[in-house]
C-alpha cells in the first residue's frame, strides 16, 4: 500500500485502509467500495496514468463527473504528483478552450473535447484492470507537500476564469481545519449532492475520506425525492449544501427534511450568504445537528466558520477563523490594519491559502504581503467575530455559482446594443440569492427586451440570462471608462 | 403536448432533444440540477400559462411525471 508523505489526506486514506480495509468508503448507486478497494483502485489508476506516460508535474484536465473513476484518478494523480485541473463536465466550450489554452495539459480525461495536442481519454477507456491493480511494490515518485496538487478555476471579474493553484499542503490543511471544526470522524456517512468541480464539493470528498467516513455520491439535489431516499437508506449523518439548495428544498418539499433531524449530526452550508430567517429555521428544524456555516473562497477555502446553535446570539456574524492555523484581518485600501468595528477588506492567511494564481497577471493585486485579499468588505467586533458588509468584486453570486457581469455584457453587446451594464439584484423568487439585471443604453436599435432575451438563450446558459432589464440614456462610467455599477444599483 | 414539453425541457437544459426520454429523471444528467429543475418549472409555467400546485412539485421527478402533470393541468 502506498505511503504519501506529501499529502496528509492520502496518508490518512491509506492509514484507514490498513486499519480496517473492509469498511465501506464510497457508495455510488449499487456499488459499494471498501477502503481496501479504494486504495487498490487508486493504485491501479496511478499505474494507468504512469503507463500512458504522464509524468509528475505534468497536468491533466479531469472532468468532475460524480463517478468512482473520477475519485480514483483524482487521488492517483495526487499520489504521483501529477497536477489535476478539475473542470465542470458541463463547462461551456469557450471556457473550456480558455482553460486548456492556459493550462497546457498532457491529457484531457472524461470530456468530449479533442481540439488540441493533448491526449483525449474517456473514463470508460481508463483501464483499472487486474494487471494494474495492487501494485504495492511500485516505487511512487517523491512529491513535495508544496507542489501544486490541483488547479481549480474561479470566475474572474473580467470574465476570464482564474486558475487557483492549490498545493498538497493547502488541501491537507483545509481538510484538517474543516474536520476539526465540524467534528467529522470515521462514523460519518455523508451524501454528496454538491458538484465535485467546486471547491466546496471536492473539499467534502477529501474531508470525509480523510476522516475515514463513508461518502455516498449523489448526482445532485434536483431529485429531492431520490435524495431523501438515500438519506434514509444509507443512514446518512451529514451533508453539505449551498443556500440556493436550501431554498430549493424548502420550495419543493417544505419542512419534510426535518424527519431526518435525529440522524443528521452535521450540515455544512456555504458559498453564499444564508439569510438570518433561514438560519433560525434550520436551528428550529435541526435542534441537535451541528449547523456549520462557512465563509471562504476557492483561494482560501473555508476560512471562517460559525456553528449556529453555539452562536445563536450572533447570527449576523460569519463567525471566527476555522482553526488556529488560519488568521483573518481587516485591512484598509493601503493594506494597513483598521480598528475593530471599522469596515475594510477581509484578508486571510493560513495553511489553506493558495500558493498563487496560475497567470502572473492575476497575482498582481491578489495579496498584501502574506495576506490574501478576498475582495469582500466587512469588520471584526471586539469579541473577534467577523461580519460581511459588502463586496468589492463585482461578481454575481447565483446560488453559489459566481458569474462575471462582463460575460453577460459581452453577450448583450454582441446583439448590437451600444452599451450595457449588469448588476446583481436579489432573486425575486428568493431562491438563488442574486440574479443579474441588465441596463441597456437606448439607441436606434429596434430589438425589444423579449427579442434580446430570446437571442441571449443562444449565447448564455439559462441561469445567466438577466431576469430584469431597464433602458437608460447612458451607462455611468468612470474617467477611465470603467462601469460604475454602484451608481446603477443606487 | 408531450413533444412540446420535452422540447422546452431540452431547450432549458441546453441538451439535445434525444436526451429527453420519458424515463429521464432530474439529477440523471449534470445539466438537470436544482437550478435547471427550477428553470424547467418556471419556463413551463410561463410558456404554457399553467401553475404547478406546490404540493405536486416534490413528485415531479421525471420527464414522464412532468408530461403527465402538464396534461392534467391543461385537461389534455
């Protein structure tokens, strides 16, 4: 069995398998994979990657399908020091083209995308056969904990995705922080409805396997009936969700989920703000469950946590740093600390803060010295609790999915509208948190709003199409030409 | 009506019409996630001028169940 001193996550997974190889680690549909089988399959996947000539330090693009093969390949690459570029299986082709261009992978696995010089492999083609299995005598390459393990992509304010380089130490540090806060252990059985292409979902996978628990892979939350059946059948003890999923659960099923209250030991919520009334409702429905609300970014995963029952008097707060390995401070526009109670930019340093962005240009204003700049505004009170009050970055947070207004504006401009600007407005249906509204400059263009909406369906994913439109005489811009979105919002 | 409902689902999810089979369930394909499901519900309500009863939403888990519900609401 492998040893992976560079990755505490992998070391723990292997350690659990040594201790009790027959305990189930993964469930997908009717397949139940024990810890021992997980290790065997990770080693087989590592042998496969080696057999096709992929070397440590090289990059593979991995489609984050909720399948066992993804899990094996993901950890196999980390075992070998191969860099995972994890992408959403439904990424639009232009986003994917850009990611492929800037990451220059050796292979693309699990996607129908064969436009470059890389090798294109389907999950079905990945051979985890007996000749690849159980190669415990393999000499695995030496990998450093500071080497890049994953490159995850986030939405940049200009519309171009930003590659976030996370080291093995970052991933292990983050998982240790989270498990320490939530209290994950080897008795946990978690249902994973979150996407694996996001930091939150992939992080849950690492946390549960590192703790020695069982992860049940669920397609997503769309089919709540199926999700509830899995909670019952698998005796699930915890799950993670974004606030939009909570709104979805409420809308489609009312409070039926409360019947699982006694069996759910924890629920982690994050990636967007959860309204206070929903925090109170969750506390009422789950009086004995640890309700762990996180604040974080892909670049600085789950930096701050609040457990609602323990912070019942402080529900407006996002909480305190997740562990003693993480520091959060409030800095002014010159990078200087501000007194408690004064608004400034939330800045983070700690064991899970990314090494850097992939492209040098993205790093220019990313840090104040050792402090990662989140772009979010808020303050700290005298008791050390942090509060969010605004966002400097202009992304629209739709149910945890961040969308750059520039992407939507480019699509609208391509229709011949002379100028436009998109801003976030509260979702009128109260589900997604924020949705886009478009301001359009009047002109001789004869397109109606309905025609614009219709044409945008060809250019944008459904959820990115603005829900409200307003004609204006001009779009407010600064002297340097930058859109002044706050003026539109006000 | 069945074909119209399937065409709307395919358009909202941005997948080929052949993918939208009777037995396809929400969550079976990455495109049909919770946001996609809400988009299907609201688009069908707007374009067909119907309103799904709240108590029925939990059970609308497949293409067939959605088609059946639309037929019932439109008295087809």
